[in-house]
C-alpha cells in the first residue's frame, strides 16, 4: 500500500488550526459566563448604586450594594427590611427604602411619630430626635390602611425622602429585592442589617 495514498492522521495541527481552536474555546467560555451572569442578574442578585441621601445615615450617596432576589421568591418581606424597588412614578428608576408597614396594616402619623396598628414604632435605626413629617398621601393625624398586597416604605432620612408618605404603598411585584451586602466604600463593607 502506498503511504502517500492516505493522510497522515498523526501529523500535528498547523499554527492557524491551533489558534482557531483556542479562539472557539474562548468564545464558548465567554458565552457560558455571560449566560450564568444573566441568570444570576435575573433571579439571584443585582448590583445597585445608592443615588441621593434619602437613606441617611444608613446609606450614603455613592454606596454600592448587592440586592438579593431569592428571599422574596420563597418568603414575604418583613417590617424593617431595607429593599430596592421600582420608583412608582418612574419605573426607569430604582429606589432604596425601608419597609415600615405590611399588607393590611394601619399607619398613622402623629406628633412626628409613626404608629403601625396603633403602636408607636421603635425605630432604633434612626438617629435620636428624627422627626417624621407628613406628605400628600399620609397627613398628620390621618390613619391609612395598606392594601392586601401593599407595603408602606420610607427612607431613613425622613425630611428628605420621597416615599409612601407621598405616593402610598407599593406591591410585592414592584420590589426588586432585599439590600443584602454593601461592597463600597471600603470602610463600610459588610452585610446590611435588616431589622
């Protein structure tokens, strides 16, 4: 049999064949990485930058946080949770606020104090002397009731926060997730205290 009749299968691949193989491997790796990142972004966690001062002193303008989305898929938001939600007036914006009242709770503002179900809230996360002012939805002395799927939210910086006092409750569907971890600035790195 003439050895020239058949190709030499033991011969090494040429330079361009090797480069092409590496290039295809890199593309496959990038595609898998992007798919995993996209799945995490949609269902597990999302990165957010705090813009504005509505959550002072808990969060500052420019803080970076990770918002986890798993808890509320299997459970319900709790009073005191710090959440990221869609701005009810402009869904292209995200807000960070704290849950004050749960579905069907009553909320009343009296003498700069929030009462939930007729009990004054003990808001230990607020600086001493913080005064909660009223808004166009919740007026001084008025009692409102959250709807069956509504959460009443407020910023910790009560005098400089657009929140449920202005636009009422938000639904669970409008909640993106729970603030979970602050990763910037370095001196503030740590898990978010939701209570």
